[in-house]
C-alpha cells in the first residue's frame, strides 16, 4: 500500500469517525425522537390543571362592565392601598433584606445556617400563622408591641402600617434569597481590588458590590413586590379588613366574592395581570434557562 493510499484510508476512517461523532452527540442532545406516553399524559394533565382555572377566569370575566368595576370607589381604594402598601413593604425589605443577604453570603459566624433557615421560614409558614405570630410580637399586649405602645404610643395592628409590616414579613425572604444567591455568584476579586486601593469595606460594598448585584436586587424586589401585593392571610389576621385602611385587593376579592362576583373577577384579573407582568420581567432570569 502506498503512502497516498494509506493516507486516503486514514482520512476516510477519520471522516467516518468525524461524521458519526456529531450525529451521536445530536441524538444525545435531542433526548430521542418520541415522548413516552406514560410521561406525556400526566404532563398534559398538569398543564390543563394549571391553565384551565385561569382560562375560566378569562372566559367568565365581565368584559363589558370591566371599566365600571375597576373605577368603582371600593375597588379603587383597594387597588390604591395595595399598590402603596406593596411598594412600602418592598422598600422595607430592601433596607433590611440586602444587608441581611450580604451578612449571610459574605461572613462566617456561629449559627449562620440556623439564621438562614429562620429567615426563609416565612416561605413555608402558613400566612395565617405568620399573622398570629405578628400579633403575639407586635400587638398591644405583644412582647414588643406593649413597649411600643407604652413608650411611643405606636399600635400597629389593624392599621395601614400593620398591612405594610405583614406584607414585608412574608415578602422579605424572597428578596434575601435572590440577593444572597447573586452575592455568592459575584466575583469577589473586584472587592479585593477596591480594598487594596484603600477603600473601606462599606465603600467597597456601596461602590463595587451593589452595582455587581443590581440585577439580583431588581429580581428580588420584583418578587417581593408581587408577593406583598398578593398577601392575604397575614394581612387579614394582623391588620384586619377595614375598607380604605387595611382592605387590600386580595381581601377585597374575598369580600366581593360573597356579594358581587363580577367585582371579585375584575380584581382577580388585575392580580393575574400583575403576575404575568412579573413573569415577563423575569423571563431573562428564569424562563429562558436551557
């Protein structure tokens, strides 16, 4: 066999290997041509289970009277109060939650794992239990509330401020988890470089760390705001249901469902639109993950 024949044979073999390799990889990456029937049917049922109630809400919506429903005084009061309280609760979560997330992500101290577990507890705690806990802590006879009332004359239950406190209690963990994850993923070399240039730790945090984790803060703020907007259990337990003062949109939906179902559907559609807007705002963070 001549060297040319040998090289041709070797090239053909190499070409064969090169041709088969990508095809195998493509088949592996595609995961197969068909979907197993035992998996397809439950998946379709899951989609229907999650989407049919939302579609039913759209089908039964009183579209002709929707402008009138949304501009009625009671609905407008609940909508305005919900937006104001959710925004205030998000601001409280930012002021308190970002430093807490930094503490959990960047410092070592005894019991850090326990603190993280307690911080995320409101995520799984029933909201009504959270409202009862707030009453026991911040009520007029609570372990902290009695001193607030005696020393400063501050009473939080059944007030608009109480709504903000209840919403911040359930919404802050969403922001803390998001910011802590972003802090753990951020490159610490930039902070170390700032420290070598003479920047204090707080200056490095303010001038270097905050710009780095801004997307995580934004995502956590949106999640916290949406969670605060939809809060029901802790709010009605700790702040009550007083129109114009503590009646937010979820409480108004619950109340309207008993006397005016069309108003309840209209308010529900507003909350649904907010949820869709939140998902659209976070699509680059979660929905496009491969």
